[in-house]
C-alpha cells in the first residue's frame, strides 16, 4: 500500500509540474488552503465530491482514475527521516520546545482540552516583517475539544450493555 | 512535575485503600465509569466542579487540598515500561494487530474520519461467556470526527490575516 | 514471507472491492464479527473449515487457492509505522493512558490475571450519542485468564522429568 | 511504585539470605517450582492464601506485613538492561533464533494457537549430559490456547449491545 | 543543570500562581506574546534587560535573584515524554503529516530556504469558528532564511586561512 | 546474503511442504530434535556430513546443491519484527520476566556460570495437563559453563606474547 | 523521491569521475568552497543560476537536464548509517563532546543565540602541523543569529489577526 | 542492586587508590590477568576462594566484608553510555567493522562454532611498534565452542521426558 | 562516577563565575584554545602538569584538590539530550548533512584515512562577514591518520605470538 | 552505494570460493594478516598499489576492474543486525563488559589516550589451551594516541586565522 501511495503521489506531482501552477494558485482557484492542496496531491487528504470539479478545472490533465483514487480515505503517514530536512526539523523543534507552554495557555484560556488535529486548518502565508524582510507565517487553526467527563448515563454503549 | 504527580497519585491511592471501596463501587456512587474513576485517582483526568461533592461523599477522607489539585487540568502521561505488564501488553497487541481493520471499518461505515480519544468513554465490565467462564469486556466509545476539508472561506483565522 | 503475505492480502482486497460488500455486510452473511472478517481478508486470522463455505458464498469470486491459503495459520504482524495513522494512534493513546487503570479494575473484579488476546472477540459498532451525533463503539471481549500458581505436582512435564 | 517494589524485593531477599535456604529447598518445602519461589521473592507473582502458611513455615522470619503485600497482585516488570547479563542474553538469543521454528511446530502439532505465558509453569533442573558434564534444563510448560474464531453468536457482549 | 532548571521553573511557576494572572494577561502588560511569557517562566528564553522592569511590574513577587537568573542564556530542552500528552502529540502529528507540504510551499513562494526557529514569534489566540464554536489558533511566524551559496570570496574565515 | 538465505529457506520449505511430513516426523526419521530439524530447514543450523544421508532419505526431493549449501556454516539471524507474533512474544515475555530468577537459581545450584546456547538442545513436546487439556512443553537444555578465572599461567596466548 | 535523488547523485558522480577533477579543483574554477561543490554533486544544495555556467565550464559533460534538476531546491537528507564510517563518526564525536563548550563560548562572546547552519560556509583545508605532518582543517563559518524577544508589536502576523 | 554494585565498586576503587598499585602490579602479585583484576575491582567477576588470600595480600586494606561480597556471583552489566568514551567506542568500532571477517575465519579454521566469552581470557599489553612508538595490544583468548548437532539420543532431558 | 563528574564540573563552573573571566580570556592567559579551557572546566580533558600553574594563576580561587582531580584522565561523555539545544543540533546537522562530502574530499586530498579527533584542536572565533554582521567560526584541526595496511611483518604482537 | 558495495563483495567472495584458498592461506601468500585479507575481500579496506600484484598472484581469477575498484578508499560500514550472530555478539559483549577496565589500564600504563582503530592490526590465531582444547586468539594491536593538549601556539590553522 505504501508503494502504491508513493506511485500515485508521483503521478499527481507530475500532473502539477506540467501544469505549472503553484500550490497557492491552485488553492485560490479551488477555494482550499495552500497546505490542503499540497496534502491532496500527496494523498494525505481525501478529495470531496463537491470539490472534485474545481480541482479538475484547475488541473485539466488530472486523469479520472486518479481523481477516483483521491476520493477514497487515505492511510495518513510520513517518512520518519523527513525530520532530517532543516525546514521540517525546525518546525518540530518549535513544537517540542514551545509545546508545554502552548498546552498551558490552552488550559488557561479554554479549560482541560486540546486543539484538534482533525477539525483543523493549516496555511502558509508570506508577510514582510517590521524590518521589511520576508517572513513565513504558518497557521494551525483547530477546534477546541474538551476532555469529556465520563458519566455512565451519557455512555450510550454502556446502557445497552447492562 | 512528574514527581509531584506521582506523589499526589500515591496519596489518592492511600485514601482509596483505607476506604476499602473498589473503583466500580465508587463509579456507581458517583455516576462515572469505573475506568474514569481510576483515572481521576491517578491524576489522568480533571475532577469537574459538579462531581466533586459526589466524590467527596464516596471518599470522605479525601482532603480538600487534594480535591483542589484534582480540579486542575493534568499533564497526561504514562511510564513507557508499563507495556511490560502482561495485561497492558495484550491490549497494545490487540490494537496494533487489529488496528488497520478497525480503521477500514470506520472508513466504510462513517467516511474519512477517526474515533476521538477526547470525547471518549471507557469502561470495564464483567460478563460470562457462552461456556460460563468469566470474560472481561473493555468498551471504547468515542465520537466520530470527520477530517475537515480545509476551505479558505471557513478558516476564520485566515480571513483576518489577509 | 512478509512479501508473500502482502501479495495475498492485496489479492483478497481486490476480490472484496470488486464484490462491493462492506466488512459489516460480509460479517452478517458469515456470522462473524466485522473486525474478524477484515482480519481474515488481511491474513491476520485463520479461516476455519466450517466457515469456508459461508465466506465462499459471500465472496463468490474468491479463488480456491486463496481459500486454501487462508486456512493455514498466519504469521501475525503489523507495520510499526501504522501508528502514524491518526485512527490507530488514538487507539494506542487510549490503551497507554488508560492501561494501568484497566489493569487495576481487572485485579479488583477478578483477581490476579489478564484479559486474553487469544480467546478474544472484537467488533466495531455505530451508535448515536446522547447529543444525536455519530459515535464509534469498539468492544474488546477476552476471556479472563488467572496467573497460575506453579505447583510442582501440577506440572506434568516436571513429574516426567524426575 | 517501581521504587516500592524494589524496596520490598530487597527486604524479601534479606529474609531469604539470613534463612540460608536455596530457592530449590524452599520449593521442595512449599510444593512450588523453584522459579516460582524466586518470582514470589521478587514480587513477580502473587502469593496465594493457601500457600502462605507453607511459605511462612519455610521462611519463619518473613514478617506479616510483607506476607500481606505478597498476596496482592503485582505489577509485573523487568529492567530492560537485564539483557546485558550473559545468562539472560543467551536465553533471549535462543528464543529469538529458535522462535519461528517453535511457532511452526506448535502450528503443526496443535493448530493455530499459542503456548500461554499465564497458565504456565517454569522450572530449572540440574542434569548430567551424556559426557557426564553438568547441564541446565529449563522447562517452559504452558497451556495451548487456540485463537478463537470470532462468531457473533458467541460474543456475549455484542448480543447485549444490539 | 537540568535539576537546577527544574527547580527554578518550579519557583517561577509558584510566583505566577500566587499572583493569579494568566500568561495572556502578563503578555498584555509586558508587550510580549503569551507563548513567550510562558517560555520565560519555564527558563526556555532569556529575559532581556529592557523587559525586566515590565515583568517585575507584572509579577511584583518575583525575587531579584530569579530575575538575574532569567537574564542568562538558558539551555533549551524538553522532556521527550511530553509527546505523550494529547495536546503536544497532536501538534507533532500536524507537523510530521503536513511538513513536506509546508516545505514545498516555502520553496515555491520564496526559493530554497527555511523558516527560522530563532528569529521567530509564536502565539496562541482564541477565535470562534464559522459554527460559533471555540477554536485554537497557533501562529508560527519566522524569518525566511535562504540557504547561502558558499562562495569562497564571501567566506571571510577562509580568506584568512590561506 | 540475507536475500540469499531467504531464497534458500523458501526452497527448503517448498520441498518439505510437497513431501507432507511434519517437523516431528522428520525428527523421528533422522534422530534429531524437532526444533533442530526446523532450524536446518530455515538455514539456522549446519547439516553435518553424517546426518545428510538421513535427511536425504526423509526428504527425497531435496536437491544436492541445497544439501551442499546446508553443510556450510550459516549466518544466524532473525527478523526483529518476529517479536510481534503472539507465540514468539510470549516466549520473550517469559524469558524477560523470569530471567533474573533463572539466573539466581543457576548461581545457587552450580556457581558463577551460565547455560550455554551453543552446546544446547531444544525440543517442543505435547503433553496433557492435570485437567486433561493440551499443553506445550518447551525444553532448553544447555551445558553449564563456569566463568573462567583468568590466571596468567593458563592464558596460553599470553605466555607466547611475553 | 529518495531513490530518484540517489540515481541523480549516481549520474553526477559519474560525470565527475570521467572528468577526473577533484572537488577542490572544481571549487577553484567555480569560486565555491570544496565542500559546497561536493554537496552540489550529491544534490544536497541548489545550483544557482549565475553559477550554472561556471559549473558547466568545469564539468563540460554535465547534461542540461541534470543541470536543470540541480537548480531545484533539494530535500536535504542523509543515511543514518553514515555514522558508522570512521571519518564521519569522529566529526560527530567532536561535536557531541565539545558541543556544550562551544555553546557556552558563543553565549559569552555574542549573547543568547546560535551559529546558523543555513547562512553557513564549510571548507576542508590541508595544512602542515608544527611537527611537519599533514593535518585536516575543517571550518564551519555561520552567521550569528540571536534568539528574538517575541514582542507583540513586532509580530506582524499577530497585528493582522486581532 | 545496580546502586549497591556502584557503591561497592566505589569502595573497592578507593582501597586500590590508597594502596597506590596499578592493575598490572596487582595482576603480577596475584597471578591474574590485568583486565581480570580490574573486573574484580568493579564487581564484574567473582573472586575465587583460593585467590582471595593473594588479593588480600596485594591489597591489605581490603575489608573482610568486601571480600565476602566479591566472592558471590555478580550481575554483569555496563552503562550503555560508556560507548561515548573514545577508547571504548573504538573497540566497538573494530568489533563491528571486523566482526564478519573474524566470524568467517573462525568458520574456516575450526568449523561451525564461536569463540566463548565465558571460558575466556583478556589482557592488555604494552609493546613498541616497528617505528619504536607505543602500541596497545589487547588479546581476547576464548575457547572454541562448536554448535552442537541436536540429536535426540544425546538430549538427556528429553529421554527422561518421554 | 557520572554524578561525581557532574559535581566537580559544578564546582569548577562556580570558581569561574566568581572570577568573572570568560573562556577566551582564560585561554589567552594560559595559551590554550578557548574550547579546550571550557573542556577542562567541564572535566572533558586532562590538565597537564606544566599547564597547571598557568591555570592556577588565571583562576586563583581554584582549590588544590580540584586541580589534582583535573590532572587525572577523565571519562569523556555527554548527555544525549544536549542535541535538543538549538546550537548543538545545528552543529550535528552540519556534520551529518556535509559528512559524506567531507570524507570524500579527505580521500581525494590525502588518501584513505581520517581526521583524528584525538590529536585535535578546536576553537571558536568571532569574525565579521562581508555584510558586516557577526559570524561564528568553528575550527576543527585534526591530524590526518591513514588507515594502516596490516602487514604481518609489521605487527609486532603477532611476531611474538608465533 | 551500499548495493554497489554488496555486489562487489559478492563477486570477490565468488572468486575466493572458486580458488579454494582460505583467508589464512591468502594471508601467508600476501604477507597480510588474515583478518585484513577478509576485509579486502569485503571492501572494508583499500588495496595498496604495492600489494596488488601479490593478491593477483594469490587469486589469479581476480579481474582487473575489481582490482581497480579495490584500490579506491571504501565507505566502511556494517549491517547493524550482524550483532544477532552469536560470534559477533560475544565479541561485542566482551568489549562492553570489559571496556571500562581496558580503558583504565591504558590510562595507568600510558596516560590519557586511546588505542587507535586506524593505525591498527587485527588477527585471528588458533592455539591449544592448557587442557589441550582448541582456543581462538583474537589480537587487537593499535597505536597509542595521547589526547593532545590544545595549545594555541601549536594550532597552525588558528595562527593563520588571526
């Protein structure tokens, strides 16, 4: 399956390269975030039925069998050695060094819960800093999910069991 | 912090041992699942304000400063060597050996999403098998969370950025 | 052997895809749990002789040589990187975070023993929560196995040895 | 808890050292296997009520509070660095190098199942080889457990659910 | 040093708890991001001389010796087991699953370079989603750093060497 | 070399499957233990010249070039992921949980030494337990090797060196 | 992608071998450091447009499609087993054993910051030691990057958010 | 136990330091190899009864309770981080890089067997190289152990079993 | 021993802090490289007899017993988690990403050998880049060591053996 | 490159097998140690120009292109799973268990330095023990390398820098 995924990703990237559009351009044409477009073209997200026509319009060379494949739920994964790449390492470094602070602020501002990585948006934006130099802005925007208190009367499966 | 957590857990377990009630008994008295009661007494879950009086009633020796501590969001964690224990290993074995099958059935029945481990209930129940022998029933009951399609118009933080 | 297993699984999945039935449908037709059907079609469980006709009926395109292969004991295994998938990670997270609590409840309710992962049933069920939203219910149902006290007189192999 | 276990084990070993009996002697006096006696004195097994008087007789200096502690279910564990010890490494080497062969013979002789490590006996015996030299005989004697076929009608917890 | 850091962090957190202000409140009073305030109070960042008076004003109980300590460069670090916490795991999951896409977008938009984790800002903001529910917005804002082309004439240290 | 070994093992297993005999049957015909026969057919042991005719008699389809290959010393190895298989994991669990006890009994009964894994026998036997149920008996029988005291006068290589 | 990179590196090395020039010779002809030339020919750095003609002149057999490939940003990576090579291990040993000292000197001489590995030069030079013997001089020359103080007013992305 | 071992080693080293003799001097006085003396003083080997008087003579300050302790079988172990030390790393490097060659030469010269690490001598000697410079000679001298052919008639434990 | 080393390093650092000199200042006063001074004060290098008076002059508060300790050979080591620190990570990143190139240049310029990490110098220098900004220059200067061809007639220990 | 090395090693081993000589025989004919010959035929050492004719004489079927390949510096490496082989594990065990003792003896006899693994000889010799049984003697003979004191005036590269 991993090999199959790699081969499909390879084909999707070829279609994009020939077309010549950037992820951000395709994002604008399809109404998706640029990171999500990149995920679609690496089989890390599912193409929804209503979005398929927009992607087909943006990438006219995309064959129908690849579109069908993109509409099935993927097995999300990554190569652990990606962390060697300086860009990805520094993101990981930020998360691990700032993680405990981020958790504590979420607890203070919302309560005992987390930022969802499933009901989640991600984008990369280009801005100028106060010194006029280019900066990369990466935004993670996830739904706040409170840890449930596990009350027996709310556990539907348990009511049936007894 | 890890040491602090261990010390608080130690005190909570002493209170329970002296009281002599099982997790399942406390669960019945407080209206919580038995696993959740055990999590509370190991500082793996937050005691909610409305439940505090019930727990105080079930465990009258619980001192107020421990109750106050239990009402703050915990740092959830575990000792990686727990997996050496035969009971815990076999749970892990089941998850890893059955995991891909479980994922595929979720995809077939619901679509591209997951079972939440946050909006989540867990209980252990004792039943008799068809051969009349004791069986352990472990139930995981989590909300289905679909992976969001990341549309720019729905990403509130992004609208503000531009 | 790993490659052989992957290739057989690939063929079994193709048969199922062409047939168009879900794991739960095949489960109903064969009288097995849905998770067990998925395990059979990934060569993680042995097809029993009495069940073979039912599976053949449910999946008429299943060739005889694959059925013969499915009737031999498999080498159970998994790709360690499966834990990257969000669905499987959250199951693992639940087991590791709740594991010690589950063990203690088993000890309280039954004594010094474990839940078997061999004399074991597993199913995925779809229910509505009290808020009317979809929930996933995963059930692990295993025989309780007490740790034996190792008395010399009960150790048959030792009696023979002396 | 790990520290507590280490401290109790330390006390148990002191009692044994002062008493001067070997594990095999205590085994004979209590009717247990020698390995099981060693496990009891390292808190890797539970002392059963009916055996407590025999152990008390064999080790008269054993204090009552330690006996009470020994009668609770232990958290089974080991120090991963034990594998550095030449004796333990060679056992591990044998298991890993011979493991696949052992599995295949179990499959041939019994069917699709395993040797239980829970309903399990273990002993160390001293014999003379055909060359008259000392040999160590380690016996693992475990119940054969067949992997269950997961039939819905046999899954009691599932019947309740629906 | 690790123990020393833990002890100082413990003291800093006590001062904050007694004071009763949240990280976001202290952030407003000092003109820093909320995440950076949390990093300062966990000794993961250096307190700058010009900011010390503002922090002293926001946390009047902060003793001078702790302030002096906070003004030295810290050894940045983290406990690898933090990744067990569900909040931190999900951040890590997002980085590893989205990392390659983020890298490719940076390459398309800027060229061959990275987002700095040193000339870097981080904040947590609370917003309402389009469904009116709470969402967590985490912003990483780092300077774009192009990989230098290593021309000998620009390598000052090399000119000296010859 | 690993690939070569896998391919030879594959051929050896095919010869055995076609022949239809079990490891225990071949063991009886050749006078070897059943585990050793399985090791020979997985290239984990060397076929001795005097045994070759017996194996040829037991497996008449074994081609001469494979027999020649089986008579060279193998590179002993195993796939670390074998430990995922439930049968092999439980053997490993027993060794790690009982290992320190086994070592201490060897020390008490023999002195400071180990059980050899080289001058070593291993077999799997089928017995009935006291409850009449099938049990698996795994026997490890190794020569006791005392750690030598390193006296200079006994170190022949050292005498030559000076 | 990893395989693709390996194959391109293989072709680049063939071109160099046939040409017969050393990295240091190509470095002189192109005005780059010798290490950077080696990185270019292993696809660990991007060939800049203005340098392409110089490299084409130094390596006339370099085909145009490889030059085009070399001008795209690479995925930087390495085989973790490289650390087995004695040369590379000793570099790693020096970094890990001297690392804390190097960090402290940077802190003393510059303040709270790091040596960039992105705005970075590296070269290998051959010198004679005071004893007249050959020595290898490896120079790492990176820009000093101070850790930014995260002031809200300087975080452009945050101003937009509110 | 690890702590106990460390504390005993610490005392043994103090006795040696005060005495002022080197390992090689004690080796000459006791008739042991220098490496073995060092192992004795780090509790990595057992002091034999007949050698105790010689060691007592060589190290007169050695207290009797330490001598008694040294005469019990030790738990052999090492700190895995020792491999960071350059001396120990280079030994490990030699073993891993030359290991396969050493194995093949043993197979050619002796047959299918190994060099024992139990019936084993080890010494460090100082010699002058052909260039007159100091060289370290490390000698490993172990008994050749052939892998046994596992014949049922030679497996004494098996004969008893049947 | 690790704890002892940590405690001595702690004392040495206190002496330096009270004295108020930087590593580079002490380096100038003692004629050593700045990195080597830092290594001495962290017990990662041996203080030589002829240098002791210079260090005593530079750090007058250094007590004689610490100087005596510094003159014994240290056990070189490091905390593996140091790699979390951004400064040390980036050095490691450079070594791993550039390592194969560095090795190949050494092979081209000198032959089949390595840069010694034992006959080795290391210093940190502050320079201005061509853009006038601060840069860190780290120099590794090690003796070139050719891999010896192992001729029997040059192996003195072997001549003695035969 | 790893695959290329494996393929060359495979060819070299075939040439040796056809020729029928052992490593020790080739060693005698070429004047090299037996281990070094084995390293040459596994591409773990460089064939020197003056030795090439002797090797060609000893192995007349060695093709010229392989000889040319053998004369280039190899990338030294090993398969980490080699440690599973009993012969290689026991060497590693000896190094790790005796390592600290060996280091301390080197320090006592020579000072603060190491045994080089580069200016290094290794051989395997067959001897008879005092009991007349076969023993394997493995000799490591490496140059003593003292850790340099890093004096600025001796650091040639540094003088140039300033």
